[in-house]
């Protein structure tokens, strides 16, 4: 019987996430909480684990303590079977310097590749919200004999200039990989649509090692996977695109097929949460055939007392809504909302406290934020801008443990 190909997962999780400030003031972007129970990194790790890829290295760098703790406490594999998910901090293996780019992060982690001896390496980003079965991408990679395969998502050409764009032929061989082009090339079967790079790659191990060494010798390179490595693979006639639209995830329905969100800005992060709380959610957290895994805190069920009400909302365990009204919001575990308070269109992270009569609209409140009785957030835009961080789209954001002003 033929041997199954050996696949190593490498997750790039060193992102600083400046555009998500203040949510990233104390943590790396992949560690930012999402959807009540999860961290952003849980989505990529769940996709890999559901696919049966159980040897994964998570490359970390920026403010990684929260991320490292989450991985070590949550993502424990069977050591008997030789499986592991391990955080790997920058170790200065090639001299006194940190990672200078995503490609350099893998270059400095060659020891992980040499130890595991994989046939193929799946290199995925750590900060997107989506479901994907990577086995189907690996299968196409093997079938085409590619050195590198990049996942592409179809976007309107009018919006593609914000992404790295993949220009591909009809056989999906990549002709050109262009960073944020002014005039993005269309698809062979639809000129009004372009392939945007999802930041997910599959490499044949020998091809990746060779191209990373060549890139390291180029002093003018930014050592970036999309900006430098993929163009080099294109020049070597060894790159293909995988169409994310073709990915068939078990349990997916028409409304969330092909869902993928880059939550790199506060507004995108907020919008992705609002996708969850619709009556028919665009992204379905309740797909039990392809679950999103995480660590669930040991807390009692949520409780509603004294007429407390939540409509079109997610409410986490341990939360108590006492005589308050919550609408179209995500309420994480252990939140307290007191009598007369009103919360609408907001994201409340763990252990937020909302006092009596307070009003919170269109806001993101990080862990342990306290909103005193009678305070108003998201009611007066001018007032909010004088006191808090406000996104370009008008979302009011309070950082971890911040005390709202009365």
C-alpha cells in the first residue's frame, strides 16, 4: 500500500497587528479573541487538525505570551502517536536578529523541517476567519507537481487592488504574482473577478528550502512569502493557484461556502462579528462536521434574571444579564450586565462589566473593561472621539482593563 505523504504544518503567527490596536496592545494579532469563545489562531489550527495534519509548528514573535499560553493549554496532541502543536518563538538561530519577514521566519526554522523530514509543508497564516479543508489543496499540489501552490479567493476586480493578486492561466499555473496592483488581471473564466492571495501556501519541501536559501542571499529582498518567495517560484515555472471556491468543507451550507475574512482592521473585525449574530449567519459556528476547537472555561451556563433579554446575540457561559437588554451583539464568557443597561451591535470580551443604566452601542470592549453606571458609549460620536479610540468606521474600542468614563 502506498505511503501517505508526510505533511508538516507551519503557521505564521508573529504578526504585530498594528491596525487592530488597542486590541493588540498586550497581545499578538493571532491571540486576539473572536466570536465569544475563540482566538483568531483557533481557526487555522482547527482547519489543519480537522484535515488530519497533526504536526504543526506555530512561529511566534511579537508579544507572544498570551498566544503561547493559549496554544500550550489548549492544543495538546497525542505524543504517543508523535503528534504535536508547538509554539516556536524567534530564536536568533542565524545570528543576533529577529525575523525580518515571513520567509525569514521559516528560514530561521529550518531545524524544524530537518527534524520532521516532511514531503510537503503547509504554510498558513494565523489571523483569518474561515473554514477550509487543506487536504484538497495538498492533493492538487501533488497532482500538478508544483513547487508551490497558493490559495486564491475570487474577489471583484474593483476590490482586488487591496490584496496580493494572482495572475493565472487556464491550467491554474501562475503567470504573475503582483502586490496590490492598480489594474488587477481578471480570471480566464471571468474577467470581472481576480484571484486575491489568502496567504496560505503548500510547498514541496526541497523546492521551499532551495528558494528560501536563494532569497536569503538577496540583500535587497524583504524576505516576504507573498512579495518575494512566490514571484521567485513563478520565475521558476513552479507555482500554481488553488481556487478556494472549489474547497468543499464537510457540513458547509450555501450561505457560508467560501467564507473568508481578513480581520486585519478594527472595522473588518467588527463586521466579522456581526456576520455571526444574524438569524441566518453568514459564517456558521455550529457546523459539527468541521468544528472550531478551543479551550472552554470552567463556568456555569449563562443566566438571564429580572427580565434580562438577549436578541440575535451570542452569549457566553458564566455571563449574567440582569434586567438589561442586549441586541445583535457578541457577549463573551463571564460578562455582567446590570439592570437598565442597553447593549446593541457590540462585542464584549471576557469579564466585561456594564453598570446600571449604561448604554453601549457599536463598540468593542476588550477583556475586563468596566463601564460604570449611567455611562454612554457609542451614543455621541464627538464625545467618544475625545475619550476613546474610534475606528475609521465609527466603532468605539476600549482596550484591555480600560475603565470607561462616567
